C-alpha cells in the first residue's frame, strides 16, 4: 500500500539509513493545572524523541500525563517549561510546525457527524491550508486505501465506530504530516476494527511518518512499536526499544524439560535455589542457571527454554516497583 505521504526514510530500510531523521524532539516538558493549593503537576519532566518511520508507544497508568504530553507536542496545550521541535520547528512559536503534525485525540474523533467522509477530509484539509482540489484528491486516495471508498457519501454518524476511527486517522493525514499523534487509537474498537487500525498504523510508519501512540492495550503497543516510553506520575520511568525491554525482563527466566520425573532430593535442592519443579519441568528465574544444571547432572535434558516476558509483565513490574533501582538502569540517558 502506498500512502500519499512525503517519501521519507523508512524503518524498513535501516541499512540505508542507520540514523534516521529525528522528526520529534521534545525536551523537559512540564505542565501544571490549577493554582495555589490546588496546583497539580500533571507532567513533571518528559523528554521524547521519535525518528522518521518510527513508532513510539507511550504507556502509563490513567492520569499519568500521556494526553497532556500529546497535547503539548501537538501545540494544543502550552507547556510551563521545556521545548517541542517537529522537524526543527516549534509548534508553540512557529505555526508552520502545525502543518507537520496530525493528531487523533482520545475520545474526540475530530469529525463532523453530518458531513460525509470526503467532506470532512476537505474541510479539515482547508484548516491546514490544503487547497480544496488537492484535499479532495488526497481524500479519495486515503478513503480508497483505508477501505472507505464505498462510504464516501455516507454521513459520518452512520458509519461504524471502526470506520469513524479510520476516517479520523485519514483526516489527520490529509496535510501529509511527518508526525502523527494517536491517543488510544484502538480504544473501544472490536477485534476486527482494531486489527485494521493496527495495519494502517504500520503502513503509515512504513511510509516514513513518525508515530507517537498512547494505548492501554499493551498487546497493541507490543505489536506496533519500535520503542516504548513508560510514564508514571508525570515522569518517564523507562524508555527503550520494545524488543530490548522485553528481552531484558525475559533474560533470566528459564524452563528446563528433563524428559523424566525429578527425584525429591534434587527437587529439594532446586527449591532451595529458588526454582519450582512441576512434573518433568523446572521453572527457574535467576542468574544461577549453571548451579541449577549442576544439580540436575547427569539427568538427560530435553530442552532449555528462555521464558519470554511480554509487555504486560514489563509494564506491571515497572509500575509496581516504580521507585526501585532497575528502572533507572532502563532509562536511556540523553
Ligand atoms: N484541563 C485539566 N485541568 C485540570 N487537570 C487536568 C486537566 N487535564 C488533565 N488534568 C489532570 O492531569 C493529570 C494527567 O492527565 P492526562 O494527561 O489526561 O493523563 P493520561 O492521559 O495519562 O490519563 C490527571 O490527574 C488529570 O486529572
Ligand atoms: Mg489520556
């Protein structure tokens, strides 16, 4: 699928372009709401960078500051401190920057319900200074690519929620932004619509757009993102490549299959070492793998498998143990 996006280096050609262009560079963002005693620091210190063609999953519990951060990046909420740069332009000082960013915000599908999909695209294109004829042409192309062509005359209110969400993304792309902000794009969608939106997100990134994605659905984040940033109480507590983060948490958990039952004496020693024995298998989560193997010697070993964590495990563990040391190790210094 080709999207009507400017041609940019893609994450699918890392060898050609090992250090992709930085599209978003947000540094030390801060935002408080309220005054005096009611003053509340929603975002304390958030820095994020996203390269062209890269998907960053921005995760955190409710109220952690994700939407506020997204709105500061999109030029919708003025930060109390810090800077935002999109392709080198500041959305709070240079209105040109707003042409580089498209946003689909949480719960607000940015659409006029009485207008048709194409009319919505033309209207919002106009707000971003896209000439009507160009907006119509791109709109037709986007609707085609998003599988909405046959609905181009249907008022938005008669579309399914999944179709409305796809249209909201199409509307956010009409001015060919280089940064797309997606706040909970799959929230409330059924499985099929969710899959379609995920495919779109992948395609948009493959066309070179940088994507900042917030979601509560960690499986979505795991499938789509190149990197993950986890925010808690207005601060980033971990930021790393999705793959590495999961690897790091998977690192020392093993499942060993001996192909025969393990005698009680060995089982006792294994438990002393912190392992558990279930039938022929040992589950073990420690760095002392070789000590464990010594205990098992000379039993036959059928298989040793490293247990893979998923993003849910990582997330829960980081959120739970938020103040402890490992998290600081995870955070990339920039
Ligand atoms: N306009 C606002 N006025 C006052 N408080 C707000 C406003 N917007 C958000 N907040 C508060 O700031 C915190 C962060 O909110 P938000 O950025 O929406 O978090 P998230 O998207 O991670 O759930 C929450 O405690 C929320 O209640
Ligand atoms: Mg939110």
